[in-house]
C-alpha cells in the first residue's frame, strides 16, 4: 500500500513540475544521482558525466512544460532517454571515446597489477569494458541500463523506444557476442 501512495505522490510531483519550480527541484533531487551514475557507467569519466548530467537537467527544465507524461514512470523513461541521447551525442561528437576506454582499461590493468583492484579476479574487467566499448551505442545503453541501473526490459524498452521482447532478444544476442569476445583474444583489433 505504501508503494501505491509513494507512486501517487511522485506522479503528482511530475504533474506539478510542469508549472512549479519547487516541484521540478524535487524531481532534480530524486533523479540527479541516478542520472549521474548512469552517465558515469556509460562514459567512464566523472567530469564528463557531471557536465552531461547538468545538460540533461537543463533540457528537462526547458522542456518540462511540453512534457506529455503524467506519471513518474513516464518521467523516468523520458529523462533516461534524454540522458542516453546526450551521452550518445557526446560520444559521436568527440573522437575521445576510444581514448576514454583505453584509459579505463589501462587504469584497471594497472590497479590489478599493483594489487589495488577492487575486483576479485574472477572477471577480467578491462577486457569486459573493452568488449562493451566495441558495441553499438544503443547496445551499450541497453547493457548499462540492465546491469548497472538494474532496470527491467519494459523500462529499458521505453527508454530505447523498443518493445520489451525486442530488448530481451537484443540483450541476449549482445551478451552472446560479449561472451565470444571475452573468450577470444581482446588484445588486438576486431
């Protein structure tokens, strides 16, 4: 019962945010960390993620009056869509994506060599990040939303504008490709 009440309160907040700055500020407080975390996982760079998170919320503030949704679920799908689109635009616009990933891989490998790695050695994280970086932007978004944001297929579908079944099949295929890449030699170019 408490969940239903919380949902209604958040739904009311979304509706109020279309005309009240205070309500929009509350949505900012609810979603800032989620969007920032998503963008850090997507871009592998905190400073860039902070900049894009700010840009996402500027877009939300400018477009909130025109937002067609009326529930928190609608708002969540909308804001993650904006974040994913801005992350993808940043990646396309810059040629730094490959260097960002190479830096992450180098940092993770250095940490593993020095014994400072927070990972338990069961998984080769640098190889995994390298394999993920080779995926199409949309596939990276799906993997990030599913495994780093713990979203279900329906919610991911709203964000990437695909049916939940399509997301499930796409994720299955992407994971199969990742497994194959991790079994092979990731040291060279594909």
